C-alpha cells in the first residue's frame, strides 16, 4: 500500500513541475475514500484562489454519498463557479497522480461543462 502512494506522489511531482513552468493557475484535486477536494491555486502554489469539497455542507447537501461520481460532479461544478467568480477561466489540471477515470474524470468533465478551460 505504501509503494502505491509513493508512486502516485512521484507522478504528481512530475506533473506539478511541468505545470509550474506553464504559469497558469492550477486546479488541484485530492480524493480520499470518503471525500473529494478541489482547489484552484496560482501556478507556484503560494496562494489559493478557490476551494470546493464534499466536506462543505453547501456542496454535499442533497447527495446520497460524498464518495461517488455524483459528489465529484457537484465539486467540479462548484469549483468552476468559484474560480470564474474570481476571474480565473483557464487552468492546468493537476490530478495529483491519480488515474484519470472515475471520480477524477467526473470532476474534470463537470468543471469543463461549468465553464473552466483546461
């Protein structure tokens, strides 16, 4: 189990180094067994612009579970709305080393549909 997480963090480190050179704000996600989190931050990572997660009651209200694709879609829509309100319409997607399928893909697709470009 530890090796799996180390491999994920290695993949994440490579992606973040590439994103930092691009100088676009970064949409970073994290998924745990129970929740999914997203935040938009500057390319260098020194300032957070917008956040959304299933821990927040206004995002998770009406959801059957906070750990499924429906929850990821809710977080994706919420993070896109909040980023657009702050004037950020184009981001680089940082999947934090997670595979691009399931909840990660659902969050990304929902954010795109809500107006974020990446």
